[in-house]
C-alpha cells in the first residue's frame, strides 16, 4: 500500500516546469509500474513527459478519465520544510504534488479489481505554461483511449479536511491570451473629448 504522505513529500522535492518533468515522470512511472505489476488489464503509454494509464474494463460501456497535472512553478521555495524542493528556482506551489499523490492513490484503489468500465489516468505535463492537455490531445496521445468524460480536482487550503467544493460552472480562475486591436486617435484619459 502506498504511503501517500511520503509519496507527496518525494514529489514535492522534485518540481519541474512544463515539458521538463523528466524526474517527475520517472518517479511516477516507477510507482505506476509497481502498482500495475501482474494486472493484465492495464496498458501504459508515455507522451513526452506525460503518462497515460489505461485500465480495460470487464464490461465497458464508456471510458472515464481522471486528469492530474504534474508540473511545478518557477518559484524559489522558502518554506524551510525538510522535504523542500531540491531544484533551485522550482517549487510545487500550486498543489500539483498533492494532485499526483491523489491520482496515484485513486489508481491504487482502482487496481484492486478489474473495473467494469474503462478507466484512463492522465498525468498531464505543462499545465501551467503550455496547455499540455491540449498538446496531448492534438498530438493524438490519447488515441483510442479518449474518455467519454473527464474528471480532476484542485486542492484548496481554505477548505477544511473532508470538505469539497464543486460548481456547475467555472469554479477556479483560468488564464488565456486575448489579442485586442484598437483603432482610433490617441488621447489622454483626462481629455477623452479631444481624442
């Protein structure tokens, strides 16, 4: 059985930014291979630094996906924790170390017996800076494992243990780029009537 606390602490020490998650991928693959040994209903694929773990269902009606992000941020960790980042200028400051640990725990539980439906565990690189999930999709990494539905989560320090938050619409802020072209005469906000 996985020691989830130790797993999270080990992952916390090796944060890497998008599409450079080589140590993270190696760590995850080691754990995944140990968990899946002897399970003939499991297939594993890699894509760049991402990982896909597919559990073939016994009587599949659909494929259910679980996505977790694996990248860290370009931040200097100053927590003083005994398991602080070993990578200078990199930190798991957004909770992705927790997300990976939760995904591994869910995978371990799902492997107890062959599931009825197909399950896909997607360990997505480059969530913070490169839209890694979209890159994987556009590159065909999911192949014939494309889920009918995808789930995921994000930890929130403001919620108490045992609480979850959900919404039918947007729950967290996202980022995107917007290009705007202004046409007109230049001016000053204090004198808009002159512009």
